[in-house]
């Protein structure tokens, strides 16, 4: 695994630009026009299937809720009532089968084209027309191998993966022992990269989106537990970037440079973060406490001129929050079930990600009637 991580570090360094991106220079107006005070939330049980319970969910424009079992490689589709309507793929090397199992990245676009990114620098794509591709990402050492180069990256623990034309974008996070927010906070918050971009035609990779907002400079050890980002693509080829500890949503150009920001703080969030000052066991326990009990901003999903962002309230709250923005103006801040995220929109009905009920051994999701 260490060898794979070094290879990915070299891949990313090949596309690095050391031009610092100035997040702190952007003003962030918090425009609000609350139109939705409450919504109806309905739980939808999906037909019983044999699965591992570990995987990814998506929604396609044919009105199908999709569940990908990352262990067995099966893609199941259900209609909006929860009825099973299809099963595709499965593990194997034959036509229509998947070579990558347990991918860290999964993306099913609205037409049904599938992209997987594996843990061995491999990428696999399948289109609804039956076209398939499997390749290993190219890296170019160029003589770079210094363990102190601050360039070794590994895959993020977060599931965001998006396809933009011929490019696949996913989140990355540095695990270099000499390049982290605890040991070298000022350098890390200034130079860390967040998104890798892989071209499916050339198989070459690069990194985009660098640095952190101003709040991270002020309290890096308190923010260390929340140094991942979430992102989605905007209709005009731009990126929308969301840092976990700050309320701003940043609109970035296609190269990842911030242009402007908008966003309002979530309701009733416990953001009294514990400072993590070392990698000693007692300090790392504070990291876990922050992740498990504090409030922070989570997944974002873009549809037309609307943005949906979920967040953890923390403080023992039995619910999470969901913000809805329209034309960058907050129109709703709602209570939703824990771990809720939006994967689709059917008319005025939001479709949530798919959950696994361990006791009933059954999949389910939520429908949210917005109006």
C-alpha cells in the first residue's frame, strides 16, 4: 500500500502548480429568503435483495434509485416506490463485468454511465451504450522521490467523485508525515491540495484546488479534524467547493481558483472544537470526538440553480440539517434524519441516499416533499 501511495504522490506532483489560491480575499454575503419552514419526509423501503450492505447510491433521470454494492460489484435499480427493476454488472473480467471491487470512488451520472476509481491507481468506465474502458493512471517521477518533498498524497476518505467531460475528479488528502496541519500548520493550510483530476483519454493526472479559508489560518489545530472538502460541479463548468468547518460555499473556475462565495451558517451547530496538537493517542482521541460529536458541513449536491448542503449539528442532536440555496440565496434550513444527503430531485421531491438497516437487513431511502 505504501508503494501505491508514493506512486499517487508522484502522479499528483506532475500536475502541481505552487501558485497559492487566496480564499481569504473573497467576501461572503449571507443572503436569505426562507420560503420553506418545514417539509414532509417519507421513508421508502426498497425490495429485499442479497447484498453486503456496503456501497454507494445514485439517482438517474429515468426515475430510478440506484444502489451499488461495492463488495459484490452489483448495481441494483429501484423505482420510486421501492420496487426492484434491474441488476447489472457483478465482479469479473468478462463483458459487462467489473474488474474494480471495493472502489474508493463511485459515480453514476444522470444518464447511467458508470465510473469507478480503485485503490491501485486504476479507473474503470462503463457507458449505457456498452462501451467499456479500464486503465492505470500514468505518473511521471521526473526525478522526484524525496521523502521531504511534501508531495505524497493518498485518497480521501470522503466519497465525492465526479465526471466532467473526459476528466474524473475526486478528493485527496495528504498523509505525508512531514506535511500535515498538526506538525506544519502554516505550510499545510497554504499549500495542501484537495482535488485530483484524471483525464480518461490521456490517463494523466493533476491536482487542483489548493489551500484553506482564513479561519483555518487562525486556529489550525482546532480545524485539523475538519480538513476535508466536499464538492460538486456547476452547470457552467465551474466547481462548487465546501470546507467542513466554515459556512462559505465557494464558486471556483474550472482550474479550481475561487471566484466568489456565498452561504449561511447552519442552525444549532456545536462548533466548539477540541484542539488537536499532536499524534499522541490522547490527542487523536480528541480528533475522534470532534468527528463524532461536533457540528460540521457535509455533502453538497447541485441541480440547476439549486444547491443542497447537509450538515451535522453535533451536541447530541438527533437530527442533521439540510440547507437549500436557490440562485445562491438560502431558501430553507431544515431538520432531516441523521446521515441524510441528497442524490436526486424528482419534480419537487428530493431523493436521499440509500441506507442499510442492519436489523431488518433491508435497504431504504427518504423522499422529501418540498412543496
